C-alpha cells in the first residue's frame, strides 16, 4: 500500500551480517507471500548478494570520493554519508516510489555513524516513518559467546538506541557457526539475566572485573533480550519477524490512542 510501507533498518558493527540478513530476510518474506524491497544505504559497499530496489551509490559513491579526495576507506564513508544527507530530498522521493509492504534498509557498518555521530540517525529519520520502523542491531555470535564481548555489544546496542527514535531489536547472528551449547548458554542469560553477574565473577582479569560487574548488574536489572538467528539456515527468522510485527503493532496502537 503506497505510503504505508513498514521499514526494517539493519545496523551493527562491520561483519555482523547486515547485508546477508537483508538478503535472507527478504527472501524469507517473499517466500511467505510478503512483498519486500531491498535498499542499500551503504555508499562504500563493494558488492551485494542481492539486486537493490534502491542503491545510494547512484547518488554518492565512497570509492569515487576516496579517489578524488585522497581519503582512506573510513574517512571516505563518513564524508559520503554527510554528502548523502544533502541529497536526502532526492533519495526520499525514490524511497516513496517503492510500493512494498516492507522495506529493508541495509545500513553501513561503521558504528560511529549511529552511536556517536548524528549523520546515520538523521538519514534514517528522514526516510523512515517514526511509527512504522524497527531497527535491528546485529551482533556476531563470536563476540556474544565471550561474556566480556557480550556485555560490550549490549552496551554498544544501548548507545545506538539512545541516539535514534525507533524501537530496536538485538539480533545475534551466525548461530550456525558455533556449537549449540553456546547458544543455549546465551539463551539462559535471556531467561535469567542475573546469571550474567555470576559469569562476570568468574573472570580472571581482576583489573577489569569490577567494571564488568557494574555493567553486568545494570544489564541484569534492565533485562537482556535478543533473537538468535542464522541467515544461512533461516533459523530464527520467523521469531524475528514476529518481534518486528509486534513492535510495529505497538507503535500503531500507541499512535491511534494519542
């Protein structure tokens, strides 16, 4: 329905699986009879496994900017995103032309764009409606299976969520690459967050244990939530889509009651 599309924006550190999930989730939605678009919002991406319905490289190309300005990859991306903001009127018009039920937005992997700098969130807020957009924060399972890595990623997730105005779902990716018992251990933290404090107390590095205990107590108090998925086997995609629908439904319900 024109003008009523729902948006799923994927953010997370480089290598966390955003582009792969964009492809697999879009394929899964289409298999289940749901129309979906794939939007590449990374002007620095080298190649894509999917054919984008909209590609911001048509407006700004980080490779060209790097060559013209003598910048490295990270600097070129940051400049590209700033330049893209100046072209948002054109980009937004192209997005509005896409008449799909869901639009999946594949965002860049440089987290400073979302956790520290304003550009990434300003771009997202201009093209995605506030009451029909959900952000997925992706975490590579390799980082999540170490307790210090898990806490660090959760803190980064909260840092990003404080900077944008959308509901956010934590997604632990690539669960097909580790033993099942590792996933069960992660799920136990979700079911009983207080367990995270016990795991931190077992850390051998005394110099960082006290700080980690502070963060662990905070996470235990506010709760730990995430959806584990595999873009390869499609495990968890149904649960993830259910969470996406629930969040959007809650936003619609809130707006109708205001």
